[in-house]
C-alpha cells in the first residue's frame, strides 16, 4: 500500500480525500514543519496567519509517498497534489509579489496536479492568473475538475412521506444567515399565515457576523421570534450529528440552500442523495449541482467569479428582499402543484448517482495518484 499524506482532517478534506474508497492507497495526516511558525503566530496574535496557514513543509522525515492537500501548497520535494475550492494560492491580501511566489510553487515539477472542486473554481483559477501569462501556461495544464463525492442514501423514493401530510423542508448550516435562513423563515411564516401546510426543520447554531449577509444580533432575534411563532411547523435543532441530519432529509421532501455565498454546496448533495430536490441560488458551483429540472434555481445578480453582488448595504438589502420574494413564489408554486416534487426527486437522485458516485471520484483520484508517482 502506498501512503498519501494530507494537511488536515477537516470536513472538506474528508469529503474530497480521506473518505474516498481508495484501493491500494492509505491516507494519513502528514507532519508539517510549518505548524511551528503557525503556532507561534497564533499564540502571539490569537489568529491564524493567512499566508503561512496554507503552506506545508514535509522536510523529508515522513514516510509518505505522495502528498494531497485541500487548499494547501507544498514547499518540500515530495510529489504533491492539491484540491482547491476557489483558487491557489489562497492569499491575496499580501500583494502581487506573494501571489507570484505562490504561483511559482504551483509551476514547480513537484506539483503534479491541481484539482478544482467545480468548473467554476477552474475558471476562477484561470482568471486569477491572467496577469502572469508564462506561469498560466505552465500551471493550467495541471488543473482538472473532480466534483465532491456523495453516497446515495435511499434505495427508492417510496420511503418518502406522502405530501398530503404536509410539505416538509430542511435547511442545514451553522452560518444560518449566509445560507439564506432568515429569508427562508420570512417566506415560510408568510405562507403559514396564509394557511399553507408546510413544515420546516432547521439545523443551525444561528451564527452571526458572516462575511456575506453581515447579519447581527437583531437578525438573530428576528429569526428566533419567527421560529417561535409556529412551534408545530418549525423545529430548530442547534446541532445534530450527520447521521441525524441525513435522517431529517430522508423524512423530508425538499432541501433548502438559498445561500448568499458558498464555494460549493455540500448540503445540496446530501439533500439530493436522499431524494430531496433542492431550492438554491445560482452562486458559484450551484448551477453545476442544481437546475430547474431536478430542483429550483433562484437567479441572482453575480460578478465574474459567480459570487452574488453584496458589496454595499443597499445591495445586501436588495438581495435579501429578492430572495424572500423568490422563495415565497417557489414554495407557493410547490403547494399548488406538489406532484412536481416526485419528478424532481427522481431526477435529483439520478444526478447524484451519475455525477457524484464515490467510486467514480476515487477512480479518477487514483489515476492522478498513479500518474504522479511515475515521475
């Protein structure tokens, strides 16, 4: 068995590297000498260093045959690969010379492959490199796309509850306000006031202060008040293990990700894998996951990188109002024609089986590993 070293054990790393069914490869946490300056910087400032935090230095003392990072860059001599969600290198606040230095690390022969999570991420990487055409010519041939894997969670759609009992919705995400949670509550409570039979499950710590919505304490208090208005129809779970989140999706009809900002959208994959079509915005990679055939896609005003335009308070307020209105319209159409759920459910599940099968992602990853180890 050949050993692949990785840089951390976080959720994205698990989804895209360590949890893949890799035959003949074992994934371990690789030692990293850059942890020393990172630790000292954190002790001194209370923050992680945005520049050093994505660097890895093996220094030759590990037994790894190959390194595979998530959003990381190696400074060592071992062959390495990095999966990324937006672009590499991750730092932009340190000026052009740091950006160029980081790109030069990607151009080195030790860097064997760069795996984008989506076609959107690949396009962003290309755009990011436009000011360095020589490096672009060396780096972009290394870039491929492997979408995150997702195991199917239901055998068939007969396991779903009948919609005659009420349409059941699930929204998951610690960053509740960035995920469109407040707009979801406004839309659902509006429809409940109109007598619609909807049920909403929320799994979130209701964190505030995210980079997209800028929601604060007043928004949190509004959310709690809306939740408490309809206790028989809206249930709030501060935290649940993933197995229980999947159980909620299995017992529901529709997943919700009307997000302000997401680099990918793992919750959409989990919902679709249980036969729940998803209501989402069209930011970043979400149009690659969702569409109006297998779900409902809310069009928002975006920049060239696929991010919603949220730079000013006026733009954020407009985004929120439009999102609430879109959710009301979509949910109203679903209550009027609930038979659409079954058709979209089947298409959502088929999309996961075809495009996100763990065996498929593992096969493509192992091919990259084998090629990297030839040289």
